[in-house]
């Protein structure tokens, strides 16, 4: 017999294609003053692991996690619109890499907000304690 949770998982959508439109900053507005939204996509477990490993830096005998590099990886690879990997946009800005381009066009806080939104869409940052209380009360 299938449990309710198994039924839910069987009927639920594939999470690998999740996208969401999110605001990042009041700096991004159209001609009418409306906030422009960035389209982001979720990160898979394999990508999450790969970005974490890529963000480790050796300092002497120790390794240090570079959170700025991690935020850049997430933002460049999981922002659908605008496409920070667009050769046309990168070249037009006088840049050579997506990293140069994004750092030229976004402020550090905007990059952090985008990466936070990507992680949130991917299931990180959910308040587990309130979720547990809700489960107990249902």
C-alpha cells in the first residue's frame, strides 16, 4: 500500500525545472517605474556539490570556503533572465567572462540576494522549526 507521502511524490512535478521571477533591487525599473524581475531556476544536488567544491580555496595547509565565489557561481548559472553567460552582453560591456560581466553590472548585495533567492527556490532556508510545529498541529 502506498503512503500519503508516496502518493504526493508520485503526483508532484519534477523539481529540476523549477523557475521563479524575483525582485532583486529597486534599482531595476522599467520606464513606468515598475520593478523588473529576474528569472531564476533551482539548483540540483549535483550542481550544489560542484559549486561548493569549486568555491574551496587552499590557504597553506587549510581550505577555506569562498562564499563570494559560490554566490557568483549560483547567480551566473541559475539566472535565466538576464543571461549572464551571453557572449553578446559580455562583449558589449567590455568584459571577457561572465564573472567580470556580473561584477560590472550588479552590486555585491544584489548578487547575494539573487543567490539567496536561488537557494530558497532550491529548498534551502525554509524555517524548519515552524514547519515542524505546523506538522504537529495538523
